[in-house]
């Protein structure tokens, strides 16, 4: 029997409208020999009363916050509250099935690893896992199940399974709480590689709707880029040279969105927002 704690973070979304929770509710975890406990964090919720959680046919713990708490802080808080041997993290819109968990358990039982990473697709392309080439993520060629990822790998958080014994090595806060939304996964993967953690690709597959890739409104795209650039300042700060280099690169990115008649932002305004 594999013990899994599942974290699901909602953002102004009723649990009954979460694709992740709806699909989790249809899975017979007992038949898969999984002892599961689900932790739901309802972020930026205005209501003071907890919604009906009867849709989940297994142990579920519900927490909510009126403020829009950073994902890193939420993950660290839930880690302190949970006790399972492995932790699986999902966003609110993942469609999962018993095949996902069957392949995950098969990998856990076959290979000793610290992270178990699904393959994530977006519009016909694999966007996770990848490999970090300085600050740019690049696709990994020939990703196959039950193979270890190279040093410098990257992986998105949704569907990621982490062995709790490894998280102890990253204590007391495995996730960098300077990061709010963007960069939480990249920083975590860098920290894992720095500790020689082993990350295994499972046979599990997820689809993902990337807001940064699918948003078309120029101002909305610019705002998300600003959040991304802000995160880089904390993701890439291992030494003075890296910190200086990332700031130069961010300034170049700001210049690119500030030049031309259709530029969505002005250089000084964007720079002040990024470096505030």
C-alpha cells in the first residue's frame, strides 16, 4: 500500500467546479492499493463558510484563505500538516484518472527516486519535463518512462510526486517563499539538483493549459511576463555573477517589450514594476 498526500490549490473556484477534484472523486484508490488523503487549499476565497466537500469519497482536509497566498507558502504549510510517505501536487484544472496513479505507483515500487515526474502536454507539445539551459527551459528529446532526468532538469508542479524523506533535506521550507506563482517549480528543481536528488519520469501523462502561452491580450501578457521576470531574480541568485547576469538579461527583456509603436509597456514603468 502506497501512502499519498494529494495537494490541490484552488483559486476562487468552488471545489465542485474543480476538474481535478471531480476526476479524483471517480478514482477507486483502494483498488489501486493507495492510501490517499487529499488536502484542498481554497485561495483568495471570500466566503467564510466551507463548501460541501461530500463529493470526495475519501479523507479530505479543507483550508481556505481570504488573501491570495503564495503557492510556495501554501505548499510549505500543507507539508507541515500532512504525513504521507509521498506528496502529489495538482492545480485545480487537471484531468486525472486511475491510469495516472497506476503508472505512478508502478514507478514508486520499481525505482527508488526522490521525484516522480509526469509528462505534460500543451497543444501537441511536451512542455514538461525539460532541461534548464541557463534560464531557458528546453525540451528533452526521447523522454521515456522510468528513466532518470539529467542534472539541471525542470518540471512543472502539477502532477509532481515528491518523496517526503527527501523533503526533509530541504527543510524547514522546501519551497522558496520569496516566490509567489512563477518560478516556484524551477527553483525547487534547481534545489533538488543541487542536492543530487533523483527525478524519475513516470509513464503518467497530463494535459495543461498554459496561461502564459495562451493569453492573447497584450497587457495581460505583459503582466504575466513581469511576474515571470520578478521570479527570475530569486530563482537565479546562487552567486553574485549569476545574480548580476540575470538582472542584465531581465533589463534586455524589458527593453524588448518597450521598443516600437506597438510596445505594450514603457521601459521605466516596466523596470520599476519588475525591480520594486
